[in-house]
C-alpha cells in the first residue's frame, strides 16, 4: 500500500497485498455464483470454509457477519455482496455496520437527510 492509501480514515483499501491476503475468502465468495454452493454453505458453513482454506481471521469474520471485518480480512467488496443475501442483510444493515449505528438509527438518519 502506498502511504497515501494508508491515510484514508475508516477505510480498508483493496490493493495487491489485500488481494493476496483475501484470496481464499474471495475464491469462496466467487463460488456463490452457483446456487448449489450457496446452499452447501448455508447447510454447513464450517465445512464450506474449511474446503476453501479460510484462515481464522476470515472464518471469524464470516461467523460474525460483519462486512467491515470481511473487508479487513482481505474480502473484495464486489464478492462480499453475495454474503449480504446469504446472511439476510440488506444495504441498510451494511450502512449501519459501516457507521457504527443500529439499523434503526441508520434508517432514521437516512429519513432525516431526505427531509432536508
């Protein structure tokens, strides 16, 4: 990472180092293009993660259902979008995670911003 990239507060830039770090996680996410793979993951997430060789940081991020933890573990935002559906998360859930708010607080903030 360049020093300029490291200085963006509150972000986890996805660069070559993060791509290497998250290779197994992103490969697993890519597998969710197939319905059978999504079903296999839901049926036994631990076995599915083991099949793809996720490290403990990545597996813990999956278990926590925290998008920011997945990004920090090397997840690519485009691939991680597949997890939102599998986890039953919508964009308001993800926005709440990113801002440190509850979903209800985040929704209220969106409504308030719309009414300005």
